[in-house]
C-alpha cells in the first residue's frame, strides 16, 4: 500500500510497490491522460510531475511516490497557460505525446519563465513526437511564456 | 444541453421511421448524375443507439433537438485532421454554426464505404479527396430539407428562405427557426434529388483556419485513444512473441505462470501467446516469464549484411527482371504506355556518356507513438471492438471470421489513433485481441504491445537497391533505365491487383518520374522472395523512389553541367502547375543566392496523392558534421479545407521523412530484428529539428492529399544538398550509414507563411 497525493487528492495505491506509477495511474485510478510509449524512459509520453519535477512514470515505481505529490495532465485543470497556448497554436496532430510534452513545458516555465531557444532545446530534447509537432511546440512554449507573464502583471 | 427526454415518445417513433428506414439515404441514391456516388451508403447497423429526439439524416448526420449537430467522420483520425476537416465539409454546405457541430468517430459500416474506392479505409492521403463531394451532397440535401420544413410550416416559398448559423430565416416575414426545432420534421421529408451546392466563394468553413474540435481533448488528456478505452470488467493482455520477424510460437507451458498475480488466462494467438491479467503490468510480467518454444520462421537465417549483398546482386539478374509500364498519372484510367526496352538500349548505345548509379535504402519501421492496441469483447452472439484502425472494413471481416459470427454481429468502433503512418492498416493486433477475448468470453480484453514488440514485429517498408543508367547527350537526358530489387509488398499481402509479369507498383512506380520530359524511360524490377513482413509506410512507393529518382536527376544535371533546378524546370514545360511549385520553392529558398564554401542547397520534387511538393534543403558539411540550416517547402494540394492543418501536415511529413533519412534503419540477425526501442532506433528529436519554411500555393483545383505528400522529397533534397556542399554523393540511406553526424542546426530564420494562420 502506497499513500500519496494525486492532483490534490489523497490516494492509496493497492498494487505491487515495484509497479511503475504509469500503470497504477492508468489502470487503478483511470487517469489515462498519461501515456505508454516505450517503457524505458526514452520517449517522454508518460511524463508526470513528482513534487513539481518532471519524471518518467514508466520507470518510477509506485513506492517512490510514498508521501509525495503527483500531478498528471488531468491535474493541470484545462486552462493552464501552456494548455491555452497549445490550443491557440493547434499544436497537436495525433495528440498521443502531447500530455508529456505539456507536462515538460509546464515544468520548464516554472523554472525559466522566459526561456530562450537554447533553454527550450535543452528542456524538450527528451520528448519524442512522431507527427512532427516540434516547431509548434517551440512556438507554443514561447506563447505560453507570454501568457504567463501577462497573468502575473494582471 | 437540454433534456432529450422532454421529447415525446411519439416523436421518437417518427424519427425511427425516418432514420432507420433509410429514407434519406435511399433518396440520395436516386440522385441523378451522382447516383453511383451513394451506392452502398445505406447503413448495415442492426442496433440503434440513437437517443430520443435526434433526427438521423444519415449515418453521417444527426441533428439533435437540443441543437447538437453530430457529424460522423468516415475515416480514422491519425493526426492528419479528418476528425474536424471531414465534418466541416458537410457542415459548410449545411450552413451549420461550427459551434454546434460535434464530430463523431466512425465505426465499421457499409454506410462509410467510399463510393470512389469501394472501401472503408484510411490510406493514401485520400480522405478529403474521396469524401469531399459526398459530404457536400449530404450537407446540401439536409439544408434544403430543413429549409423546406420551415417554409412549409410558415406557408412561405422555400426559395425566399435562407440559412446561416444553424438557422432558417425568412426575410419577408422576419421569421426564424433553429435547425434543432426543424430537424424532426425535416428528416421525414423526401430528399431533394439535386440539392444546390455552394459556389466555392460561398464557403464559410472550407478554406479557413477555424477551431479544431480535437485539440481540447488532446491538451487535457481527455481524448480516448485505443489504449485509453476503459470498460466494466475489462482485462488486459500482454503478448509473448517469437524473436524472429514473422515467426510463430510452437508451444508454451501455461502452468509456468498460472500462479503469478493477476493472471486470468493464457491463450495462443496469431504469432504469439496472449497472457490475460487484471492489469497490463501484471500481464506483461507474466508473459515475460512464460515458458515457450519457438518454431523456425521463414525469415530465419537472414542477416542484414548478406541481404544487402543479395539486393545488389539481384540488379545483375536480367532474366529475373520484370518491367513496369509507364503510367500516365495525369490521365487516371488511361492504359499503361507500352515499354520499349530496345529504344532505351539504343539511346544508351548512342549516348555521349552513360552514368551508372547504384543506390540503396533500408527496411524502415513506422514507430507510432501509441503501440499496437485493440480492445475486444466476444460473446456467443456478438463481438465488439474498440480499435485505432486504418482498415476497419477488413478488421471487421477478420473478427467475424475468427469468431464465426455474421458480419452484422460484429461492431467495430474506431478510436482516435496515436499515429498511424500505415502501421495501423494491418489487422494483426486486432486479430490477436479477438482471439484473446474469445478465451474469456463476456469480458472485454485490451491487448497492448510493448515498444519492443512494435519495433521487432512491424510490417516494414522494404529495403531496396536500385541501379540507374542514364544516357546523356550533349545537353540533355537521352534515356534512363532504372531497376529496383527488393521484396514486393503486394506479394506479401497476396494483393489481388498484382499482375504476373509486371512489377509491383509499390516497388517500381515513379522510379523514374513520368512528368519529366525526356525520352526512352524504362523501369524494371527484380523481386526478392524473402518473407519478412512488409507493408505500407507513410508515402509508400515514393518513400524510396523519390530518393532514387530525384538523386538520379541531380547526378545527371551535374554530369551535364546544368543547374539541378534549371534542368528540372526545363523538363516540366508540359506541367505548368508542377513547374510553378518548383519555381516557388526555388524563389523562396533563394536558390541562386551565393553561398560560402562548405555550404550547399539541394532540391527535389515529388507528386502524388493529387498534390505537388517541392523542397530545398540548405546544409553545411564540415568533415563528418552535417548542419541543416533550413528546409524550404512549396506545396500545392488544390483546394485546402484548412490551411493550418495543411501546414501542420507539411511540417510533420518533413520531420518524419528527415528522421528516416538520417537514422531510420531496421537490421536483421538470423531473421530477428536487432533494434528494439527508441534508444537503438532513434528518431528525430526536438532540438535536432531544423527550421522549416513552408509556402502554401493558392489553388482552386480539386482537393488533393496532404498527409503523406511532404515525406518523399526530404531525403533526395538533403542528399543533393550534401553533394552541393561537399562533393560527397549520398547513395545509401540512412545518412548515419555514411558516417555523417548531425550537428545542432544554426537557428537563423524561422517562419511559416499561410493565409489565415493563428498567431
């Protein structure tokens, strides 16, 4: 039994301690926004936040979440500036990798409010997209940074 | 949303009469000049899940009395945008308010069989082209029915009414009614035989960038992909598969894992064993622990190094070569032009110079981000599937065949797909899930592949080798013979259109472009009878043949001392539309602007799917370091449903093609795929993606395809650019095999240019 907080709610995982969080979130909690892509931390589609830090849920055992705070794509609320920017620029194509891309971008903007191209390259290089949405992700991160800056001044 | 139950039961009966009796579709089929366009458009659905108070105008269209206009997209959303773009075509003719439109995912049904292809499939970048007129016709007919219902009710001439934003208005009396209030009455009316369609300048939704209906779900994690289907009592299946491509498991010991946590059943399926458990992780762990025996596969013994030798050796096998006739793609249906090998050989003999060029490309995997997945529920009477599939008609037939159920007892629901690229054309994983579900009847089973299984059990784009002989006179190409060797996709699929004695078009078509005006073209092919599973890969034939054809033209230009762009342009005088695309990309890329040493530009063209794409790649080469500065693309796909979606497809296709050109390569050792995941079959990453500049050409030509159109030209444009920069000819893909390493691109200029693009 592992106790933690998922998207602000207390949760008890009744699964093997070594089960990756990905499957506990998807198969026990039904939070299917977090995806399975490779299983070996190579593609980033399973990215969630553990205490605000982006981690790969496919290689993070449930036990590592004990007493921690987890945020998934469902926990962003839908109106997060990053989500708004993604919508405004029509970033997704198939959309399968976008939960991970968005979670990575949210973490980047928390750390670097006005990222340069180099900052974005560094933060996003571990997140694969086969539809080729990279150019729009770059534009959307910059636009999200503007939206967040506007939020702060209002 | 209003309560649909507030509608009377009598209304529902009326609706069912109008909808289920197929009045709308039957009448449409009687429509004069386009009668055949609607043949077979009647649904074969036996169930009816329609809620009370919904007017079902056809399998494509339902207008609910609470104002929702539900439009089913006939083809599968793979990321190419049909979920929004196909409903929009109908909605425009209907004069629907886009805010009222709720796109609905399709299911396998005769109603969605394309009158043009006779198939219900998502392939060939054809969705818009093959459903455009049909969707317009349904929208236009439904609009007239709504108008007539209003006019009858008001006692005014229908001709005096007009429609906008899901409403009918009569200016004379100032009366107005919503489609929601008219729908039930309208659905009972006879269908107009020749509904008036809009003139293109009257379109309000087609041709613009408007809200995409799939985006909200995709940025919030709410979209249901194949892997996200959740049903009561659902079980999860993981596979154990043999190491060899196309291999089988001959025996397994279910007892070896019977006591592992969560395991419910173990059963043989096509090409493996399914282990069914209460969650996927437990199923996978048990599948990995299962004791199995493999039977030798036909691919056993195949090694990439010797396969490459065989491909090249086959090019010398004159006796085994079968010709591919020249097909006039500008006149679909015209007979293939007879081949004349002797004239080509005479041209070779008379040439001032003959170039002989050997090229090759590797096997390629698709690598959709969502691995193969299908959910199935089998009972004694029914089979229901939830699956991201590009071939729902054949998938449904496969499920009927496996279960022994009649076709109408099989319901196949199409989910959003996490990428397709041709991989989800195959129904192998669908078959396995039905077989697994049949072992635990009554309970839904979601069968999911691992990434390793996806990489090692794909239906690969075949490896090919080519030898191209080019006869050169003083200033032009006097003839060309190109021979290709490799596996035949159609042979592997037992495709009915494979003609004995004629090359498989998925190998040989467009190996020499028919559009270029030079004489004595001759294409032939040597088929290699390996049994490695091969299949359709984004842009299929062109994925290899653009590289071969457009590098050959480049080599010819250099040998002739001609500018590669100018030579192409001069050979396109009979194709002004194609030439314009080429001229546009050259202008936009600054083709003639001088470059410093070590830097060069390459150009390439492709045409297919009713569209034309030209690209210029600009690179620097410094010893083994390759920097891609910019990719410029010009594209003409005729009328665009949404310019922004076309732009997205251009960007995506270029990145997909570039990824393969740089690193795409599947290798075999004793019949087993060596690569297994993204670490050893790397794909293009975010920071490696160069700037991409796209010019969309305005056109009123019939809509062509966009989903595959920008994939083919990247590799040849890149290879030609590397030659221009360094004098080094790339005759083998991927580039990694030539020892070139990608350096971080310099970010100089970025931009997209498109009418109506968002900020």
